C-alpha cells in the first residue's frame, strides 16, 4: 500500500474539510482518563520508623526539624506542663488551642527509576486534632490554607506578556513559616525524641507556644493572604 507524503496526504488526514477550513477536534479527554503525566511527580509516604532506618530519609527529616527549630517556629523557653497551661486559661476564661507537631517523610519522584528518587522531610501541625483548654475539639469558621495552583502562574505569565506589563513568579522558601501564627493562642506537643535533654525526668506532658504559621494548621494561610487591594 503506497504511503502518502506530507505534501500529498488527504485533507481528512490533515483535519481539514473540503472547503479548506480546519475540522473540529476534541481537546478534552473523557472523564476518568488518566495519562502518565497525571501520575508524574509522585510522593510515596515513608513511615517515620522506616525513615529512621534509612540514612537519606533520616537526614531529610532532621533537616526539616533543624530548619523549623532555627526559625523558632515554636518557643522552647515557654515550656510548661499541659495541665498547668490549660488550667490557667480556664481560670482566666481564655480560649487557647493545643495541637501536635508531627513529622512526615516521602520519596519524591517515586514513579521514576530509583536513581532519580530523593527524600523529603516535613514537620507539620496536626490539623485534625486541635483541642481547646477544656479538651473539646476546636472549631474553625473557615479554612485558611489554600493550595497554590499552576493556573495562577499561567495567568500571571499571560498577563505579563501584554504590552506595558511585566511579571515574575517564584516559589517562596518556607512560605507559611515566614509569617507568625495568627488566631487563637496555640500550644503544641512535640515528639519525645525532639525534647531537650533537661526536659526528661522534669516534664510529663510538656507543651510550648507556637510562634510561626505551621503547615497544615487550618488557619496557616491567613497571614500569607493579605486583604485584596482595590485597583
């Protein structure tokens, strides 16, 4: 069977009608279709006990802890027993919140060959178990943390190309933790293996004051999202 060259291929093959106009072609896939690109940049979770046994994973988690400790995301010098802080707030009729800082570890790009893998550590605020001074679950009127979408960067790129416009975008280093925590006074429990040496034998259930807007806190995005400015 003869093969048509690009110069002689049929109009139908080129997506044209007999009148020379381009024929409509769908550019949206059917619902449920997932391409390889959809599954790109996969993060596979690694349990913390497993991460402690993998040198590269352990180093990634330690790097995250050190970053937050150097930023003073929480104030170690405010340490006090949970019961003391909760009782004092109740006596003063003040609402405060208690939460936990939890480490996470993931393998980045785990869909690729092993030589392209890398480990990422995170220490986050457990937003699913925030309690008040009475031990009741804290209620938040709205969620402050919102995801950054690629569409926002594309809009910026498009607008920056208009005559007279210019634009630039980049990822912020530790975006949330650049800002101080906003909202109710919040105290956090940190894992026992992150306790300073002098805490052991002195405290049973220590808590420290949260200073920085920490990842996954329901209100973490508020300090980073200023009110709209009319233009």
